[in-house]
C-alpha cells in the first residue's frame, strides 16, 4: 500500500470540503453551493499529492492520469456520435467510471486519508467539464453546419488546436463556446468577440444565447434593453445589454444570432 499525504492550500476551508462532498453525492446543487464548488476546485489546482513516487499537484495528476490517457479516445468517439445531445452523457459517464477504477487501482482510495476523496472529486469534476464542454461544442458545430452559417472550428483531435484561444471564427470574429455564464461573473475581462452560452433559467431549464462584445454587436446593430444577468432569460428573444464587473455584453437569443449572422454573411 503506497504512503500518501495531501497538502491543501491554507484558503481551502471546511465549506469548500463540504462543497466537494456535495458534488460527489450527485444531487442538485443550489446556485450558492455551485459558487462554493467552483471556488473549491479552483483552489484544489495547487493541492499536492505526496507519495512514494514524488510530489505532484492535483492539476498535474489530472493532466497525466486523466487527460493524457482518455481525452483523445473520448473525442474520437464523441465526434463519431450520430446524436451528440442524446448520447454524450452516457459516453462521459462510461469514461468517468474508468477514471474512478484507475483511481482505485493506483491505491489512491484510502479511507484513513480522507483528503483522497478531494482528489477523486477533482479528477471527476474536471473530466466532466472537459467531456460535457466538448460535447456542447460538437453539438453547436453540427447545428451551425445545418443552419448554413459559415465558420471555422478548431480541430479537436489536434492537441495544439484544441488548446487554441478560440473555439471558432465566424465572419472574422473570434468565438468561444461555454456551458454556463460563470465566466462573466469572474474578474477577468471577456477576451472573445462573442460567446455561445448555455444559460440556466429557472434553476434548471437551459436556453441558448449568444453574448457579444459591443464592437461585435455594432456589426449587427439594434435597440437593446438593460438588465441584470439573472433577468436575461425572461427578456429574450430581444437583445439585452448586461454589465458584469465593469464589462459590457449584449445577449441575444441563439436562433436570432444565427439569423443575423446569415444576413451579415449574405452581404459579405
């Protein structure tokens, strides 16, 4: 049995640990709990596993044990799916089970070292973000192709392109695809011209929107109403101007964005 010790950052609190436990339990999390969960897994990036084989951060372990071993095979299967929305959850879950089995086989499941559950939670959390994030990307790419919107997408099977700054380029505008609007609630300024986002409304319902920087919106133009992010879903499909942490974005219904892009590309 390997000797293991886990070092956590001083800022990692009992509330963060509880958030990881709640995440592993698999129930529905409140918005407040999700915020604490995001914080917890960000802090765990720099947590350290000390073992007989050396010292590695949780982020290094994820990249070495999970992404380097499973990412390419998962993406090849994902791209081959006929029904990405209907089949990707089962595909993600199948690989998550393999990751859990790998965790046990490496001797990391140790009840007398309860922090090892934090490592398992970390690996599964980031695998979920990876798998479902790329599933949503492929779903969007398929939809844009079917809708006739001209775009260039990065190649998911090319390691360098997969880590490229933008997921796609549409009419010279750099875009990113997001499974949530969490990115607008952090301090860093949005860096892409537009975002295609799965927005949560009513606690569990999802709506698809495009979020545009003001300069990108100027290419389309139109009147907007101002609102908080939490009120956006109730104001769609009309354009909504939001301000979060000093940054301004215009939010429009995804179908409306596609219609506007087709009109714009027709004039190019």
